[in-house]
C-alpha cells in the first residue's frame, strides 16, 4: 500500500508542475503580429537576408576582410551589407542554413539560434535602442 502512495503522489506532483511549464514554453514561442519578418539563410562564407514584408528585397552579407577594414571597423565582425531593423518594433527572424550547421548569435542581446539545413528556426525580438549591433 505504501509503495502505491510513493508512486502515485510524486507522479501527481510532477503532472501539476509539468502542465503549466509546457503551457508557458508554448506561449514563449508565439509571435504576435510582427512588424517585420527577416528570413536568414547561412551559406558557407556568407549570410543571405530577405525582408519578407517587401517585394524582392534581399541581399547577401559577406564579412569584411582585415586589409579592407576601416579604422572604426571590428575585425571578424564587420560586414559589407548590414541588416537594418526598425526600433521599438517586434521582429520575427526565420533562420536556416544551406550546407551545414551554423549559429546565428547576437552576444550583446543574449540571443542565439541554430541554423540547420532543412529546418526553419524562429526567434522574435524587439530593439529598444539605436546602435550598430554585431552578430555572427
């Protein structure tokens, strides 16, 4: 009899903990009407970006090599075409890769998403300041 109580009682406690946690996990992944959607595809040597809200607005972004870097540039972080995003607006980013596993990250904002071939990952965020933010 005591073994049944030791089995059933922890199971009930775990169920009461798990269901609200799962509900919150799904709520965190929800995106409520983003202002802009940015599709990001990683290739071996560059990122491709596409603003999905606009017709045919897409570009490739290559890293600037050290000899071509200006004095105000950041080595191994500066790119030739920067992504411009609106301030105080919710941005949805769809991330994938064309060849192998990569990682899209913005260390200063604490964001990271894996870019996997054949899989579309989604993150959403809001910028509250105007600045140049470097990501990789």
